[in-house]
């Protein structure tokens, strides 16, 4: 009897294994693209968008090659890392077992809020801080005025 791992490596009709040279080639491309994305200046949106499109293309190609049951780490290492961190934040431990790309993507969409980049500068909001004014004759204000006027507060 074959183990589940042996089954995945040998009898997945129409899909290749994670060790296939074409898969390794796409994964190497992903790592190069991710290094470029991480090195970009945050305001370089044009290059970031181009690199993101290239990265998404590698994800789609790996999904076609490996199939829908492939582990998220083989298809999208960036999503796998984010999924693992988010899972740990919510549950206190890293995820165990086999997680597909679709499962990780659904978990992220359910448990995180999308990041919205601002395209226009924000206006400075008026302060909502409540300022408490003391009455003019309160001890603190009297002492402060006496010190400011040069009077010795300790004299009676």
C-alpha cells in the first residue's frame, strides 16, 4: 500500500510533482521577483505593479502545474508566510498539516482587512481632545500666577 505522500508524488493525473524542473524554475522566478519587490521604494508604484503582475503569473502557472491540492508553500511562498503568521496570531500556534492555496487565501480574506492605499494626501484632522479648563481662582492657577509674577509662593 502506498502512503499518501507517495500517491501525491506518483499518481496525480495531469499534474506534476513539486520536484519537477519546471516547477523549480517558476519557484526560482518567484523568489527573484519577491526580492525585487521587497527592495523597492514604497512610492515606486509602477515597478511594484509590474512585479506583482509577474508574481501573480507565476502563481497561476504553478497552480496549473501542481493542481488545486498542492500545498500553498509550493505555489505562493509569500501567501504561505502571511497565512502562517496570521494563523499563529489568531490561534497561538503555527498551522499543522496540509493547507492548499485556496484554503490559505480564504483564511486570509476572512481574518484580515484589505490594505487600502491612500491616493490623496490626508487632511489634518481637528483635535478631538477635550481640554479641561480650571477655574481662574483654583489653587494651581493662583500658584502659577504668583511664580510668574516673582512672588514667593511659600510666604504666608
